[in-house]
């Protein structure tokens, strides 16, 4: 093809562009992307376009974090091409930069890419040769890297509750989750193989150790303390990790009286057989637990401009300024009683008391950027 040649617009005999699909790839899997001309109706016109595997956009490549996959690309399109994997950290030779990391894929030719997915997120693939034509004609497609684990753990633990902050990224292929949405999340984690639950009235603190009172098998009517290791408290129950087994008998309602009598007669516990644990504080009620929301200060303003929260619960607002091209170097809450400077790319946390149903205005220090916290 010469520089002054026009691209063909012929549509006769072409397949119609299909609906994009999803290619689910696990570590070590291989897939094929085939670049072909397709016919697509735009308004009243039928036009010749290009598609990966016959669809516009191309199929979604859904991979797991830290996986390696192989993508074979065949070019039966109208122009030489490469495929660039936008945003992915991978070997330079597979980055798809023509005449630099690889030779262009000729018409009728092919190339094999090895794709690494070290970071969770949403990315895309597209040509890096004549993007003005090939990309505009339909050669682009999404990549979803599903996170394999918690992506951030705050190194500071709150002593009162023995909790820490974590960021967990989840896949959202159906786009049901949107910015500012509040959702209930149930988490599970690998850890101890099993645990039991018993009435918390059975667990008594003796010094720095937690015990239950169990019947002495050799003496009728005598109860002995037995050390246990407990976990979280939920309502009237407490989680027990070890020290007793399923089926063991323990005293519940009368445990405090037995503890008092044991201490009165100078009873002593044997050497600890389980890990010594400090007293377990009650779990925060739903109304006491702060709800965490995030706000970005960008060139276009606050994102999102409206933040929805649950009325009656305290709020932790995490604000991050992502650009120097903004007047939003300071955040102001309400009438200005609370404000904070916003260093570049540094999250700043502001604590807002529980709101009644209604709205709270937020702005930058110059009052040129404005947003709203809406409590429902």
C-alpha cells in the first residue's frame, strides 16, 4: 500500500460485527485474537470496520492477578499492526511498540504475546501503528485483572478494637457497583481451621487469662477453671479458638460466682497452655462504626461530586488531591469549622460526626469547587 492509497470501504461478503464476549483466562492459559474486517451499521449507512474476533470492541480479556497468559494474534485486517497492552507491566518485547520492541505484524501474519498481569485493575489493548485509522475503525478491547488478595493493609492497629484498615478490590464485570455506592460486604479469610461459639457469660477473666469452669470428673459438684483462647464477641456470644472441645461441659450463668469463690480461696491457675490474650473489647455497634468514603480532587473538580452516606453513623472522609492543576489545595467541611490542607497525592482523612438525614456542603478553600455529602 502506498501513502496516497485510500483504504477500501468494500463491505460485500463481510460478516456483521458481533457482540463482544469475555475470554476468561487462568494462569498459563492461551487465547487467540483474530483481526478481521467486519460490516457494521452506523445510522443509515453500512461501513467497513475492523474487529478483534469479529466484535467491536474486542472481547474482554478477564485474567487473574499475577497470572501469565499467552495471546496469539493473527492479522487479516487492512493494515500492518501491533497490539499494545495499555497499562500492564510486562516484558518490553511484548509491549507492542512497532519498530522498537517488535516488527509490525504484516497483513496475513501473526505474533505471539506473553502477557503478565501483576496489578489488579481495568486496562485495554489497542494498536500502536496508525491508531488514527485502525483504532478508530474498531481495534480496541478491555482487560480486567481480577485482584487475587487484599491490596493494602494499614500498618497501624487501633488498640481499643484491635482492628486495622484494609483496601479490598473486587471484580465488577456487570458494573453493578458505582462510585459513592454503599454496600454490605461479607469477608472470609484463611486462618484457623475451626472455632466454636459459646455464651460469653461462660468466659471469665482471671488476671490476664480467660477461663471457663468445667466439671471435675473425679469429684461430683466440683468445678475447675480451664484456660481458653477467645476471638471476637458478637452479641451474647464469644468465639472460642482452643482450650475446650465440642461436647465439653462448661458453666454459663453461674461462672462469675465460681470465679469469685475460686479467687476467694486463693486458687491458682496452672502454667498457661494457650497463648495469653488481653481482655477482648466489645465489637463496635453498627451505629458506632465509622463509614469510610473517598473523594478525589481532580482537574475537573470533586469526584464524585455527591457522596452518599448512612444517616446516624460517623463518617471518615478520605480526600486525595491528584493534580497540581486545581485550586483545591484545601478541603473545607460545612461552614468552615473543619478544614485541612491537601498535599499532592497524599490521602487526608477527616472525621465527620454522624449526620441526621440531609445534606452537608464541602468545598475547596476558595469555594470554587463544591460537593455534597448526602445522608439518607
